[in-house]
C-alpha cells in the first residue's frame, strides 16, 4: 500500500471512531515526532504491538479486501507461554460495507467479536478439517451473547450493534459490514499476528508499504524504525 493511502485511511478512521463516540488512548494520536521523544517507559506499546494497523493483506484493493484496526491492549507470546502477565487483548476493527477480512482461523486465540456501532456485521463460518482446510460437511456451533447458535457449514451470523459472537480456535471465519460501516470490538486471548493466523489462502497479514509521503500516524509495523527501546 502507498503511505499516502494509509494516511488517508487513518485520518478517516479517527473521524469515524470519534463519530461513534469511542475514545482512544493517548498514543493513538502520537505523531512520528512524538515517538522520537518518548523514552523506555512507553516500551510496552511497541513491544505488545499496540496501536494502528491498516492492511489490504497485500492484495492491492483495500476497499474490498482490507481492514483497519487499533489494538488497545495485548499480551505477548511470552505471556502466553508462561501463563503469566497480560493474557488478554482488546482491539477495535473498522469494517467497511462489503470490505472482507479473508477466511482465517487462529490456532491459539479465542476471540469475541462485538458489533459496537454502525451497520450490520456479517460473519461467515466453517469448521476446520483435520488438514486445516474448510470442512463443508459438519455444522458449526457457536455462542452469541450466551446463546448457542447452530449453523450449516458456510452459514452466516449477522450481528446488530450490541451483539457479539465467540469464535473458538480452529473456527474459520471471514467478515464484512452490511448496510453501513461498522465499528467492531474484539476481546480475546493474546493476539499474535506473527504466528497465530491461519489464512485459508496464504496471505501476508501486513502489507508492504511504499513510502511516498511521511507517516501521519505510525502503524504497529513502523515501531522498529521509529521507536527503539
Ligand atoms: Fe480472527
């Protein structure tokens, strides 16, 4: 993705989040120059990969295959291995109408996806086969706000604002918004985007960035370049 495209997406994202009445932590609006000033006391932000994340999965068409996220809190793979420290994560996801996050599951992370505000959030579901492909034979059982839902393979759950779904490990899911853009929340176990995403069609989780202008805000993948502690 071009940095100019990412910058425009971020400016639009912060307006949308504000319009939804959701408030982000201070580091959401730190400019690249601010990152050069902050010292080691803020190392958790970079080390736990908190902050902005804009991706088109390197497919080149963000509007149809893409997602903007902001990670508010997260643990680390080390936390997860030892069972100590921060074992949870929280994100927001900005999902456009018909903007698909591709089919994937997580080996380790169990996650709740919550429609916080906006239109409808559509989630398509399959079980994983033992070979980690789509199982198009077995029904999918999930829990939505404490109530069991049974769906055929490839069935869809449509979440209105306030509704949520719990996605267990190995449950294939892809999602998009309908009717209007959605501000979704994610509450989960530790998020590890480097090692815990099984995309049905192998895809990079993060795009390669063409630097055609300076960053407006840093992405989580920019920290090694701008913040070294
Ligand atoms: Fe997921």
